């Protein structure tokens, strides 16, 4: 059985590489990461020129003042007001404890990049990889040949899912390596041991710092990219199910893109619809829990979001296997 499964996985890997989806993913990362690096560089330079100093303390102080000014606006929605209050408390904590939260360096850029990419950019990349794993067999007319071979259907689907997991893991690793290597040219490659504050808890809209503790940045990155990997696996699994259900890769892409975009919108206005916290797309910003950011809906925690995402992934697999095993390919 092991050798048979290994052969099937190798076959699926060759097919995925032949479609050049992974090459497209690497190219997207290789093009966009330098653009993000330059944007980050320009924002740092602009802030330094405005303040007339390269010292991070006045810059952070000004950031706190800017947020306090935003709080004074009467038009600010309550959920944004709570969010900004938590941000102010956190930045003040960094200032009081003499910690530069954005010390320049490749590792720091990689950390910031994952924070921004985990809920939309990376999931979209994974959708590109996974969307036609099964549906391509229909569009290429190979589904009958595939399912009439003397191999059990569950083995065929499992080999495709294992291949997806392998390339999802490789994509997350490539994201870290490219973000570090490319940004390091501008910001330098040091900062792996920079102390990063985590362990925040948000209760009732207030930031609790009693359980906060320091981690070297390399350990924080392991935690952060581990959570990013889990998000990508869940999104990949749901996309995998869609690929089984929908025979057109374009339709599958449309469904997943619509889901991810609606998730971003819902996250901004989720406080008015509390039940949306059970949707997988509202729980993708897992790295926010490490940073002490206010969740989109009060009461959401890291264990809660992990549980919701796990349930969605398991349900997606059950649906995918049930439909694939019972599917009639003669029509």
C-alpha cells in the first residue's frame, strides 16, 4: 500500500508541476515581495524625514499621538474605537519597556509580511495551487481513465490531498525564505534574536498585559508561520472540496475568491453579526492573537478560531471523499 501511495503522490506531483501552478506561485511571490519591501522602505524614510530623526522612540510616540487623535473623532465606529484603544495600550507598553517593535531587518519584514498576508494574500496563492487538482481531470478528460484504473478511489483522492499538503508547506516555506532574502538586501539580515512581545490577552475590549512575555524573534516567527501554514492548509482543504464539487476550475476559482473577499469585508463589520464568527473566512487572521490585536468579534480566542477552522477542514474532507467515491463518471 505504501509503495502504491508513494507512486500516486509522485504522479500527482508531476501533474501539478506540469500545469506550472507552483511556478506561477513562486513568480507571484518573487515579484510582489520586492514591491512590498520598497513600500516598507519608503514608509520608514518618510516617517524619519517627517520627524527629523532616525530614533524609533519619537516615531512610536508620534504614532500613539496620531491614534489618540483618531479616537477624538465622533464619527469613529465603536468597534474601531475599541481596536485603536488596544493598539494604543500595546504601543505604550513597547515604549515603556524600551522595545522597538519594528526594528529593521529581514526577520522583522518577514514577520510583518505574514501578518498582512495570512488572511488574504497567502490563501489566494493556495487557491491558485489547489483549485483544479480534481476539476482539471474533468476539463482535460482524464477523469474516466483515472477512476477506471485498478486503484481504490479513496487512494486516488488521498494522493491528491497529500500532494496539496506538500506544496502548501513548500509555499509557506518559500514565503519565509523569499521575504527574508529579498528584504534583507534593503534592511539587513540581522534581528533573529530581537525580543518580541507576545502573550497578550484581550478581555472586554481591554488589553491584558499581565501574561505578556518575551520571545526571540526566530521563535516568534516559528509560531507565526506555523499558524500561517495552518490557515493555508484549511483554505487549501476547502478549495480541494470545491475542486471535487465543481467541474470547472474557473468556477472553483470564482467561488473561493468570492469567499475570501467576503471574509475580509465581514471581518470589518462582523461585530454587527455575531454568528459570522463560525465562518472559516472570519477566523483566518490567526497571527493577530500573537500580537494582541482586538479580534473582529468579542469573545473570539486563538483556541476558538483553531477549533472553527479544524471543523471546517474536517467537514470539507468528508464532503470531498463522499462525493468523489460515489461520483458517476460515465455521464
